[in-house]
């Protein structure tokens, strides 16, 4: 019997339990029990939970335990005694035997595996049987237990609510645990990287020329400053030079000048801009903007203009970020109390004086927070820079030159068949961790500022 | 309309004739005529929603900032129609200042708050004169002694009552002729309220003052003339003492005696 079939059966049994438990609880009401605590359906859910949850939990555990038990049984057999003692060879034969037992068409290299395969098949069959039986037993036992507890005064509703709460808690924990796991693996690999390259060299070195060569336990060419610079140049300077003024101006127009009708049209359009997949921006940057910029640079006499440039990536990234900045600024400006605006207008200030002298200063903390969030987004952005910024780790402020970024290099280091233990692969983790820490700090600071600012006007 | 809706003082600072205000299709003010002169503080009283704020805001064209609002009728300042195309609304609002219900200092220093209007209207050619304007305004608003040592602190850090006096200082810094106050004490405690009322006494005569209040004792304390509004019309306008002791209209009497509102 396959585990899928068992699962369906248990679910079916759960349904039956639900129906019977509900009916049983319903009878109390019909018999006019003095005070029935929970609705019948809660009794139903309670019993169904007892029937299904323990059985399924058991199956989960069993599915990891059973193969080990199977191997153990095989090794106990007289046939296994003839296996070679070399651990590596032994393991190879055993794993071949196991694959063969599951799929007879598998190619095998050791004949011993062919003899062991039926043993595996037998053992697996036996343990699967035992597992299924135990699961059904648990299912029945759970249902029976729940049944004995169904009484008029039994608080089934409370129990069901508690279980629901637990399930939700578990769901949210999974996200947190996954994050922690990812961070832990980043840290772990980064520590290994720092055994090969000193953190100082990594953070302050000016030469980015990664290779897998390890001399005296040290790898060279991992000075990441050119990448950090490229990231800042594109994401925090060029992109923001585009996104901050345009985003802010569009927010001011939308909140202060646009009629309700115009706003109704423009806001969704801006939001659509935010929903365009970044890869689309990427090829727009690489295929349209970059060549145009290059011809422009050549036309004005810059001879060393590269076909991939910081400017192309930065401009397009800036455009991508506009809706984000605009909507953050929009929120901040809208959060400034209308009385402040009225106060200024009543002094005889014009609309633009009011915006410049009162609204923007009042909204500034919120806008700054929004810009920091935008920067953190921009420096983590990958697709546009991979496609349009280039790979040359230049330490240059020439916007027409090609620069590279942290994200680009991570992609570069991890694509192709590199050894998982090589310095280059490990460097990708160190870069990832650095990026993670920087964006995390930016986000924390930004959210703090925004929160403080919101409190000020509540 | 009854002839008591417009008192005929010889030389009114502002006068309104048959003013109607609409919010979209809804009429909020249904033909109000009134004269406001320099010597008297005028109080607008009436149940909430009767249009006191709306009418007050017609006097410095603040209703222009509400897209759906539309004003009909004539309002003059020193005989000049403020709704004519020749009237510059920036100038008008410098001459007719306004203080709001909730203190609304700008998120700037105390000094910059008071200097705001003077800077916008270019009233001070140099720093020394600007300092003088700021000091005079704060003195007149009765706030100078409390803030003179911390003019660079944020205006929003002051207490509610101080903030409201800061807003009054801000309004008088541009040397207006009329000051409109829309329930200036409704967000303040009794002590702060008493200070503002005292201030209104001192400002009387120098500026024409109109104050909206839903507190009848306050109207009796600070004003010489009172206008009673009801459902978008001005029911009665006269000397405050008459309105409170001997109103001519049934509806005024009912409101004064607390029958409704
Ligand atoms: N901005 C506005 N838009 C639409 N209707 C308004 C607006 N402001 C006030 N009103 C309406 O106009 C009427 C008078 O309001 P208001 O002048 O604020 O009264 P008061 O100040 O006497 O309480 C009310 O019915 C109110 O709902
Ligand atoms: Mg009002």
C-alpha cells in the first residue's frame, strides 16, 4: 500500500469521525442537556483532529525511520556478512541495492547489489506494512479517545481554537526558522571563507580578481572594494539621483496638484511600473539604454565608453525604483496633517511655498526612511546589473565605464561548475552575508525613522 | 430677511452681503449679511454644523482651498471686494489672518514659526528687523517671557496653550488688520483658555477680531458683538449683552437657555 493511499484512508477516517462525533454531540442537545458548552461541529473537529493528526505525525516520523530499520535488517542477514569490509565499497553496494529494490531497471556495477536487492525489497515491504498498521491503529485510538470525551460540558471549542492557534504559530515559525537557517548557513560558509582570505583583505582590498588558487592556505584576489563601490555607485548614487527627484515630484503632484480624477489614473499606472519583472528592466537596460548611452558618449568625445555601463544600469534601476519612492513619499506627505497646510495657506503662502517650506520639511523624516528602503532595494537588485552593468571590477567614478556589483559577482561566482569548497564559491557566501547585513541595517534604520515620524503626527 | 442681520455701522472693516456657500450641491450658508468693525470683538455662536467655520473661512477665502466649495455674494475689506479678480489672495490672507481650532505650529523652530509670514511677504529687509518682528509678535501674544531663551526649540515641543499663542503670534507677525479665530480654545485646558481670552482682550482695537466659539460663556466674556447662526443662516446679530439677556428671536433664546445645540 502506498503512503498516498494511506493518507487518503486516514483522511477518510477523519471525515467519518467528524460526522459521528458531531452526531453524537448533536444528540446531547436534542436530549435537552442542561448546558452544552460547544456546538456539535466543534466536537466533530475535535475528534477528527485526534483521529488524523497523531497518525499523520507518526507517518512522517516513520518515513524517515523505516529506511534505516530496513538497512539494519539487511545487514543482519547472512548474505551481508560476505560484503567487503571497506566502508566506502560497502556503502556503494548497499546504496545500489537499495535503488535496485525500488527500480529494477537501474544499472548496477556490483553484482553483490543484485543479491541484496530482494532483501531490501522484503525489509521495506515489511516495515511499510508495520507503519501502515500502526498509523491506522493510532487513527482509531485517537478517534476512540476523543469519542469518550464528548460530553455536554466538554469544552471542545476551546480545544479546537487552541489547536488552530498552534497550527498558525507553527506556520509563522517556519518562515522565521527558514530565515535563521539561511543566515546560519551564510555565516557558516563565510567563516570558512575567512579561513582562506582575511576579513580585512576582503573588506578593504582593492583587487577583485577571484581564482581558485590556494597558496599556503591563502587565496588572493578577493578584495571586494570595487564591488562595494560599483554597488553604491549604481544603486545608491545614480539610481537615487533619478528616483529621488522624480519620485518626490510625482508624489507632490499626486498629493497636492492632481485632481481626484488624475490621481485615480496615475496611481495604478505607477503601481504597474512597480510590478514589471526586473528581468524586463534588465533587457531594456542592456539592449536599449546601454547602446544608446554608448553612442551618446562617443558622440560627445568620450572614447573609452564601454557597451555596458554603470549609467545604463543605474538609470534603469532608478526608473524601476521611482514608484517605490513615490509611494513612500506620497504616504509621508499625506500623513502631514491638513491643518499644517491650511496654516501656511492662511498666512498668505502660495501653494509651492507651502509645499517647499512646510510640507516637505514636515514629511522629510518619512521621505528619508522611504529613500533608505529604496536604497536597500536597489543594492540588492540583481537582474538589471547582471544584464547591464558588466563584470569588470573597475574602481572608477566614470559613469560610462563598466563596473560590477556584489549581486552580479555572486551570480558570476556560483554559475558554472565550481567546487562547493573552492574559495570562489565561499566568496559568494561572504558577499551574500555582507549584502544581507547592510540591507538589514538600512531597513532597521529606515523603519525606525518612519515609525518615529508616524508617532509624531498621531 | 430681517433687518437685524446686518448692523449698519458707519465704517465697517469688513462687510458681507447675502453670502451663500455651497459644498457641491449642498448649501451650507444661505444668505448671510454682517458688518465687522475695528472696535468690537465679534463672536459667532451656534450649534455645531450650522456653518460658523464655513462662513468664517469665506472672510479670508480659505474656502478656495476646498475644491468643491463655491461662494456667492459680496464680501468687502475696506470697501474692496475680496472675491473680485483684482484681489490678490496672498495679500488678502496677509491682511486677514487666521487661527485654527487645533494649534498647528509648523515643525520648525519657534523663531521660524513666527518669522514664517514675514519672510514670505518680505516684510523684513534684514535680520535685525526680522528679530524685532519676532520679538514684538511674541510679546503681543504673551509668549515672549516663556520662550525667549529657547527660540530655536521646535514649535511643536511647546504645550498646547503655548502652541496656540505661538499660532497667534505667527498670525500677528504679518501685521494683519483682521484676525479670524475658529474655536481657538476648544483643544485647550481652562488655564490656557483663560490666557487666550485675556490675550483677545489685549488685541482688541488693534485688530478686528472674529472668534467662533461653541462656549457661550466664552462669547459673553470676550466679545462685544455676537452673531447667532443656525442651519446656515444668521438668526440674530447684536450687542453681546443684548443677545444673552434679551434676545429678539425665539431660536436664539432657545439656544442660549440650552434648549438645543
Ligand atoms: N469640506 C467640506 N466639504 C463638504 N461639506 C462640508 C465641508 N466642511 C463643512 N461642510 C458642511 O457644511 C456644514 C457647515 O459646517 P461647518 O462650517 O464646519 O459648521 P460649524 O463650524 O458651525 O460646526 C456642515 O453640514 C458640514 O457638514
Ligand atoms: Mg467649526
